[in-house]
C-alpha cells in the first residue's frame, strides 16, 4: 500500500464518518418516527400507523390549530393528538359544538360518537381562557381519547411538544 492509497482510504473513511454523524444528528434532533397506539385518532390515523415527525418544527415556530402533534405524557409515553385551542383563546363546549372565542369550530376531521362527552370542567382554567404557553389538544375519535379534556392530561405546555406529524409512512396504502 503506497501513500496515495492511504490518503484515499483516509479520505473515504472521513467521508463515511461525516455522513454517519449527519444522519445521527438528523435522527436525533430533526426527525423521528412515531407509532400510533390506540384508536384515539381514528378515522385519520389507525393503531399501528407509523408517522414521520418534525422534531425541529416547534423550535422554529409555535403550534397552529388543527396540526397533528406528538406530545410527552408521563415521562415515558407519547400521545398523538390534534391542536384545537391556542394560548389566550376562550374555549367553550355547548350542545355538541366547540366554540373558540365565541365562534363555532368546524371540525370535519373528527369522528363523532353519540355518547361523546366533551366537558371542559376538569380543565380548571380561569374564565375558560387558555393560559399563555398552553394548548388544548384532543383526539379525533372523541369518544375514545385520553386528552386535554381530562384532568390527568390537561392543557399541554409548549415544552411538552415533541414534534409535528408530517405524514404517515406506514402502511403504504394510505
């Protein structure tokens, strides 16, 4: 092996190490895969679906209404939910209709259940206004979703957002 071969080998090795580090940084800080567990996001996302998340999204901007997000829950669990209420908004639920700042919210993505109970009484928010830095998140399948409506979850602080769901990567047929 002559000097030229050694230089070529070192150059190739450095290139592969740089690519490996870039992929590792990308997976660690920019994107992530998340599996849907349970039926709380039916009919839009099913149990077992694999989703691609943008982990950097909410470091660049605040969550927006109707975005599907992954959030931290009890240190080890992650939830996939939809952002409905934003900081500073007044949230009310009357006669089966969700109101944001007095206007009925069009939620054509959700699955309705005749027995749906959307009580906001557990939230303990002053004058029904979401505090700064907090968000109301709910599952699309309201009859079968543990979400912000329940005291054990409550409103979600912006620091608990893991990422924005970009799209479903599995199953391929969807």
